[in-house]
C-alpha cells in the first residue's frame, strides 16, 4: 500500500471510531471501552476482545451527560459518557474506568448509574505509592479484579500465556509508535501535525496487532525518504490531548512542525514497555510502577521539579525551538503543575505558550493568533 493510502486509512479510522467499532462487531468481536488512562489494555486483548479508547470526541455537544456530571468536569470525561448515552458507543460490551484523577473517581460511579444493567462498568483504582511491594501488590490485585470481570464478559478464562502474548503484541506496538514519532520529526514535510495526530489517534480504535502491521509499513516508507531539510520551526507539544484537526491546522499554516510530544493521548501512552516476565499480572503492575514524569502520578522527589526538567530536556534533545502546552480546561493537576513547568522552561531559556482548550472548542481565532505570534518569536530565535 502506498504511503498516501496508508495515511488516508489512518485518517479515516481516527475520524470514524463508530464505523470502526461497527466493523469489529460485525466480525462477531466483543469490545471494551477504555477510559484514560493507564488502564491495562493488554488484559482486554488477552481476553480476545477489542480495547477501544474513550478519550472524548471533537464532534459532540454535551447534553445528556450533563444530567450526571458537575459543570466543572473536564470535557474529556463528559464526552466519553455522552457517547455512551447518545448511541455512538452503546455497542460496547463493557468499559474500564480508571480513577486516576479527581474527575475520574466520581465519573466511574456516574457511568455505573447512567448505564445501569445495560453495560458492565469495571472500576480500576491505581496505587499512588506504586514503587514498594505493597503498592505493586495492590496494583496486581486491581488488575486481577479487572481480569475477573473481563472473564465474565468474554465467557472464558484469561490465562497467563494469553497475557504474556498480549504484552508482546503491545510492546511491539509501542516500539513501532516510538519509531514513527522519530520518523515523523525527520520527515515533517510529509507527516504534518494533523497527519501525525491521526496516525497516533487511530491506535486507540484498532486491535494493536492490526495497527502495528500498518504502522510498520508506513514507517518503512518514511525511512526510504531523505531526511527533510525543514525551513520552518519545530515545537514539542504537551498536555492531555490535542487531536483537533482545526487547531493543528494552525501549526501547518505557520510552518510549525512537531518534533516530539509529552501528550498523554500520544507519547506518554507508549513510553514504557511492559517487562516480559513469567507472571503477566505482575509485569503489568511493574510497568505502571516504572512510569515516570507524569502529572497525575505521585513523585516522591517532586521538590526537585524532575518532570519540568524532563520536559525541558525533551525540547532540547528533539531539536525543537519551543513548547506548546495544551491546557485542558478544568484540569486541576495540569493547572497546578504549570508554575513548576514554566519555571523549568524559563531556566532552560525555552520559549513556550499555554493554550486553554477543551473538546467542544469551535472558535480557534485566539489560538490561531497566539500560534502565529509564537511562530514569529521562534523564527527570530533560530
């Protein structure tokens, strides 16, 4: 398949998750919605079902979900519920609801109440003290609970061999996505910000083995091209999610390419592999313990501003000239972290802008103006 055909396929999948879900259901497969983030998708795959990402939507207005949600809940969580209530995702056979932030904790109960007997809701509580033996054991116990609930839905036992096979499939997928991110920076004349986003977003709506085959094919096509002599500027993006094509188009209009990202919906999701150990559940718990530089996870050395320095180093090492922070409205952890992130960026003399966004945005006039002004600043600093 040609590179353009592959990019078009990823774009179509990213834009039409319902169509993708309908396709899997017609094949007789069961699908489990996976809310953000750090849920063990490998267990869903090991059960022979399709893990389906539930990161909200750019094309929905919130109406029915407002009956269950406080007004200050972020639109990522609200739109996930809206898609279940309005029929977009009601063909799912269950959902996994992590409780990793103050919005997701009560939302897990809102899902349970709103869906009633129609859809199983699997509650997942991650440990913040995840490094010590008691934290690892708590995580193993939680994953064992998820496994048990998935077995009820699929009707068969999920064996350790099933989990180990799923871990290998997912590690291969993570490696392919990491390679794609590097190649996308080297060939940013071909992989524009909107195309980059679509390729990564499609991974949430595909079985990972199918996705990896197509992504490896795209990676090989990109690797054949000469490294781009990019005349514009490059940035690192950061935040929870930035998948709106209208917003990303402003990057392209101002000749800004994405060198790397610190986005939870993108690279944070595939930074850390799962150890391929003999005990699958323990390996998955160990991966969670190994995750670092994450806004929502406890860092015992937070006073050293390790995450801020990590992001600043990411900008430098990627060859970018600055950072664009997509600040999700009503996200307390991201907002509380910003002063520390700004301090690290300022200390490293890295220009940045902060754009307040949510997934119901339709007017990008102010954001476009800010991006254009930032592009001018970066161009002068080159």
